């Protein structure tokens, strides 16, 4: 039900002969028609936050349909609840409650990156002011501070001075454990993949974030990222090593890395790849559709095939590949090109155009345009045109 394109996962499962059962807090008649048609049964709860209520829903569906084979939200927010329910009902096809620390706490991810031979930024868990000052004396300003267990770029700070450190301590949430990391001058690249039950990729791609999501959220800026036309071999290599180190099986993953923009003495040379964080679910928003547009494929089907058959039936030999470019424009800016001009200029190359839901607009801006570009030059021209302001 959210994001709104995720009904396609359910639809492809049902096409594969699965008995697809839904649990949600939205009234059945308010679900998208396509989602209703993709479910064999739907159980409404008053709140998905209420574990006991969701537990009873799974128990009822188990009583009615037999042992549940698979339980999945494909959503970062619910990963810990997914794992708790799998553990409670002995559903062994996904992460269990005991697996969660390694994939939810940024500090605990570091050891798994090290196991894979992948460098990460130095870090310090925030307990007191003196400890932070000692860490900063080692790495220098700026430093990045964010919740050790957090989603997206929420509550993330770039501290450049003692005054800003003082302000952070004066205003931070007292019940949240924060991690402080040295600043990395790098561009965020990702490894996105569907991994089978043997830990092998059935599909691989990646995206590049042109501006920091943290900066987009904190400055109310535009949002730009694109799906790679061809996944670089270096990113494929570190992605696969990370999958192996974390023991990933039977999942859609979104793994984030820094590619250094310049030499950084403590971290490496320009172009080196560092681990940032793992996300054990598909990239959010419209990324799954963008994977399809960029790779001329169907990742919803590939994922559903993994669940049902542990193999891939979608063939892509000879399929045309593109840069699929997301441009999210923030309301209130004086853009040179208005909506009509964009539609007229890019026409059939635009794959999706719509308003961004409020729940996503902080990181993805207010009005989004997806465009397929064949060359690096086309990609650059597209972003330059859409973001030009008076």
C-alpha cells in the first residue's frame, strides 16, 4: 500500500501461484484496486505499530491458510517487526530477530564491512561531550552525526564547529543513541540487487546520488539521482562482497557506498570505494520502476520469481539500457522551464511525471520527472535544463 507502486510485488507473487495475504491499517475499500486484485485475503488492523494486533493477524491467517512460508514488507520502517514476526511464527525465509542488530545499527555494520575488506569512516558512539571532543581532535571538523538506528536522512547533522557541537548536545533527543563519523568527501553510489536463497544475485544495478540526501532534507533543496546505465565493475565487486559478509539470502537489497571525490589521507585515494550503510530492502520511492526503465526489465517479476522458484525467468539478453534520471523540483523556486515546457521538450522520454507524496517530499522534493537518457551528455543536459533558475 506504500509506496504506491509496491502492489506490483503482490501482483507478481499471485501470478506465480502464491496465496498472497495482506495485513494493513488501511480500510479494504480504500486500497488501490490493483492491490485488492493482487491479494487472496486482507486483514485490517487499527495500527501496524501495535505488535500484538499484527501478531494476532498473522495467527489468524496461519489458522485459516496453514503455515506462512514468507513474510515481508520490503520497507525499512518495518524490518524489525518483520523479523520479530518471522521468529515468533518460525518463518525461516528471512531475517530473524537475532539478525537485526547487524543490519539496523550503523555502528555494528562496520565489522561486517571490515570482514569484506571494505573500508569505512572512523566513528564514535555519542555518550558524552568529552568523548565527542576527543574523537573530533583525531578526525577534525566537519563530522556527521545521525541516529545509530535510523531511517533515511532524518535527524542527521553536519557539525563544523564547537558552537554547532554545543547546539547539537543542547537539542538532541535524549533517548536516541547517535553515531558520529568523520566527514567523507564522496559521492554516494549504491549496489541494488535481488539475491537468491544461495546468496547469488539474480539482478544487479546501482544508482548515483548527485546531491547529498542529508543536504536535500536540511536545506529544502531539489533532489537528483539516476540509475546507472551499466553497473561499474568496482561497485559490482564491493556489492557482492558485502552481500557475502552480511550473509544475505532471499532478499532485495540496497547497499550504499561512498566513492571518494578526492584523496583523503585516512581513507584512501580519489575513486576508492568505502562502505556507508546497508539497507535490507528495495531502494525506496520509485526506484524499482526506475530499475525497470533503465534496464528494460521487470524487477517485481524477478523478485517474485526468487520467492516462488529461487530462480529468474525474466530474460534480458539484448535489452536496451539507459540512464534513468530522477529530477525532483522543490516548490517555490523560479525555474526557467515550466511544466509545459518540460513535457514538450522531453515528451516520450519522460517515463513518469507526478507530485511527490508528503511522506517522501523531504528527501525527494515536491514534483518529480523521470527521464530515460542514452548518453552521459543527454543526462547532464537534462538536469541542467530542469534545474536552471532565473
